[in-house]
């Protein structure tokens, strides 16, 4: 019997060959144009150390998976069990409907479990070395996911057939645009704009220095708390993480609760701020407090310090205590802030001598650190969600990312004074000096955190990868005044920005005398939803008196008149 050709396989037509030749030719043209443009601007792609070639990764990864994945899966075993794991990277039906891709998926998950589990079994490693190995292994496992490579991702293959390769051209365009910008696109371009649909809570800038602007928000209630509140956001980010869209805005919510609210907006560093150090940020916080006290004629203000600004706030409170001026601050709230960096988490993996040396080289000419380097570091901590998810969506599927206000903020980077950035990493993270009495001198005064008796509300995120709850808890050990600790569901951002109407997550409280985070958790009560109502009740309890909204309580009506409308110029400066 003579073999007959399979009639179900369509022979490519001349038109098909021409189309795919055009696709490959257009891809080559895009690469050449980008390369030429880079040479013209003396900024060739190969000169950017942070810009790895995703196309090379695609080719190498696909070859590795196609040659060896099935054998590895059979040797390691556990495939069936791993296949039951829920993983949104493989949520599409194509991963389970096709036996080949189902095997690839299950094999990968089994191998991942084996590799990650093996790290804990390696003998002879200290905690630091094991942490580095665990992070490196997880990064490798995430990078080598079959979902990240065109030849082993059925969604990409299906999309390529449906669009006849247009998705790959669109993805290549997206990739080259990101390389040129030096940053991965995480949200739809143009969807958000500060002052248009972000940071829109009404207010006035009433004061400014070379380092910060001070915003006074317009009250929405007839009466407000007599003791005002000033928020110090992280100086490594834009302040509007706390004033996103109106339904997510902590700022708007506070104003609606009858809080007389002020916000510091830090300026993105340029050459004029290259000399700024810890003393300057502490002085700025004290200056903001004094301006508000003078503007409203009040003896004290409430304060909030978020992340690194919370670390600086602790230094500020310690300095005020040493000078006998602690009564300027009625209370201090710490959002995911650290003062003792003994258990500072995965960020410590980026603090080796080679990293510190590289930071020095990167900032020699300008005296500032490009905020994109910081953004890349934080993205690496959650590479699966903040890097590879967008490699697949933007580069392989050739799609635009969905509009997401939080990720717009995440990509809106802030430059840092280089000397202060390196000094912060050295003194806080590497030497852990802030936790040692007298080891840090601010404006000529040795400071001691244990002298701080200001009432404190300390919030931590259960899944926080930047400021782990074990590290945030150490504030409980170092502060001497009355303290309330709250553990919120989710992480560094979503754990903080959790408006009550959303009904998301939960938080835990413990009114007992817990001596450690483990004891706190063991005796904690869980509460559904946002912790914001718990905090505002605590804040009102510190100083419940209210006053009518008139005079200087109206933004710009006091001694310091309005300079411009909120959100001001500094938040938009690059």
C-alpha cells in the first residue's frame, strides 16, 4: 500500500510565504532602526547593562524546554500532584486542554517545587547565604517558566496563528520602546495623569523649599480635628500613592473623616539636591511641623511616616526628644516602616560591596540616582508579577497592559540624591546604626530611639516583601511610648492603600502584652476589611477636640497663602 499525504495539513500558499517573509523582514527592520537610533544618540542598546535581550531569552528558553523538560519531569516525579496547583500563569484553557502543554505545565511546576524545596535542604549555609540562594533560585524558576517563551506557550502560539504574526511585531515594537525608555511598561500609556485623574483631592500648596512642597487639603466637613495631621510619604516615590483615584484615595478619605490634613511632596532630585543627606530630610520634617503649627496656631501635630519616611520620622522624633521638643508631635503613625534592619528581607540581597560600588559609578557625573534603577530593584522582588507577566502580555502577545493606577504610580519614578541613598543603605541596612543609641548623629545631636515617648500606631503588611512584618515589629521594641500594632492583609502597597468601601483583605489586632510578632499573631483577633477605621478611631482618641472650619483652616487663608493648586509642581518634576 502506498503512503498518501495527510490531506489535513494545508500546504502554505505563495501568499503565506510572502506574508511571513514580510513579518520577518519588518522585525529585522525594527531592530536595525532601533540600533541605528541608539548609535546616533550615543546610547547604544548594548551599553545599557540593565537591558537584557528578551529575544535571546526566548530562544534559549524554548530550546532548553523542548530538549529536556519531559526527561526532567519524569526523573523528579510528582507531576500529577504539581498539576493540581493553581497558578494564574497557566489559567488559560489551552494549558490543560492540550496534552503536550499540560505535560509541560505539570513538569515545570514539579521541577519548581523540587528546586525551591532543595534550597532548604542544602547543608552548611548560614542564613544570609541561604537567603541569597533562595532568591536566586526563585528568580531562575520564575524566568524559566514555559509561559515566558513563545514556543512553549500555547496562548502565544494561538495568538500568532490568529494574527499571522502581527502580535510578534507589536510585541517587538513594545519591547524596543521599553528598551529605549529604560523601563518596562506596566500600565496603558496615557490612561492616567497626575492632576487629571490622579492626585485630584482639592487643596493648595502653601509652602515650599528646594526639597519639598507642603499641601493643605480643603476640608469637606463643617468641623475638623483641632490637631492637624501631616503625612510624610516615601522620598523614593511620588506622594500620590496616598491620593490615587478618588475611590482609593487615603487623602480624600481622611479629609472626609474631619481631619485637617497636610501632605509633604518631595522634589525629585536633580543636581541642585545632590548634597542632601539625612540631616536635611529630618530638618524638612521638623520645618513642615513648625510651619503647620504656626499656620493654625496649634501646639502640636499628628504625623504619618510611610516606609523610608517612617524611618526618617523615627530619627526626627528622637532628635526632638533629645532637644526637649517632643511635644511638637502629638502622635506618630508608621506605615510599613523599619528602624531596625536585622530582619529587613530580600532587599538586603542587593547590598553587597559590588552593588555599592556600582551605585557609586552610576551617579558620579550627576550626583543623583536615576529612579529607574530603584524601580527595577523593587520589580525584581516580585519578578513573576511585575516583570514576566508583562513580558508575556506586552512582548509575546503584543498587547497593551490594562490601565492600573497603582502601577502607573509604580512606574512614575523619582530620582534620589546619590550620596544620601548610599549613606542610607550603608548606615541603616548594612550597619544597622539607627537601632543603636548614639550611633547616628543628626544636626550635631546623637539620637536614641528609646527616648521616643510619642504615642505610636504601627502598621505592617502580612505579605510585605519590602518591609517584612518581622522587621516592622521591631519598632515595638525600640519606642518607649504607648504603642498600637496592627497587622494588615496584603503587602507594602495594597496593605496600606485599602479603602473601607472596597471590603478587601483583613487586619489583626491584639490588645494583650505580646512580646514578639509570633505572640501577637497567636493571640490576635481578625477583622474583615480595611484597618483605616481602626486607625482613625485611635487618632481621635489621642486628641478628640474639634474646631469649626474658618480662618487658616481654609487652605491659603492663613499666614502662608496659596502658592498654587494641589497637587503642585514638584510631584510632576522629573
